[in-house]
């Protein structure tokens, strides 16, 4: 684990118009190549009428208490988008793209970002246990006050990523590639694939919770 420190930069915030058009049921129906621009989604459930749609894009949209739980989207795009209090549980995203996105106090249990690209994204106050980022590319991403218990970052590429005050108990980082990744005030107990964190920076309390996993990876027994 590296002890070097660089000045982290904050992810870019979503650029949203001052006035957004209120989304209706027609906007909630997601089909192939659907484009949703400058819309405010409230407490409604998005749905797919038939198969799993491809190439759905959202730009300059706000989601508040919106339901996307259980949807499957292929190559979806999200740019300048904000989610607040949304249900994203078991949302499955394959090869999705996120830019300038804020995700706040959302339910993300089991949400999958398989092979997706995330740049300038903030996750704050989210329940994201069992979330999956396998083979994803994360650049300039912050996880803050999130429950990431058993989250899976296997084979993910993390660049300029920060975990602040997060629970990462039994999270998996096997074969991950990291650069300028920092953990501050996190619980790393039972972390799997600790070798994948080569080059990361951890704080003193983080290191204590990580010690048993490091010892196990090196074949060292810790005497009680």
C-alpha cells in the first residue's frame, strides 16, 4: 500500500438547467434508442415494455424518488444527471456510461455496473451492498458514507477514486487495477482480493481493519 498523497479533485457536478420539464408516463417507458433530455422524473417507476432496451440515453435529467429497480439496460448513457432517494436495487447495467453524475441517498442493493465506464461520479449516503462493478472503469469517482458491504470490484480499473467513511466489509477487489485510490475512515474487514489494492493509500484506522486480510494474503497467522 502506498503512502504517497496527491491532491484529489472533486468530481464535476451535474450541469442541470434551472427549469426542467416534468416527466410523464410516456417518458417512463424505455425502449431501444430512447432519448430523455432535460426532464425531472418524480415518484414514478420506469419500465420496459418488452425486452431489455439498448442505447437508452438520459442527459441533463433529475430523478427524485424514482424507481428503476430490477431493470436491465444495455449501453445506457447518463450525462449531467442527478439521482436523489431513488430505488436502483438490482438495476442491471451492461456497458453503460456515466458522466457528471450525482447519486445521493439511493437504494442500490445488488445494482450492477458490469463493464461500465464512470467518470466524475459521486455516490453519497447510498445503500450499495452487493453492488457490482466487475470489469468497470472508474475515473474521478467518490463513494462517501456508503454501505458497500460485499460489493464486487473484481477486475475493475480505478483511477482517482476515493472511499470516504464507507463500509466495505467483505468487498472484493481481486485482480483490480488501482491508481491514486484512497480509503479514509472505512471499514475494510474481511476484504477479498487485497492484492488488487497494490498502490492504494489507506488511513490508520482503515489499515487496522485491513490487517487480517493482508496477513491472510501473505500466509501470516495473527496470534490472539
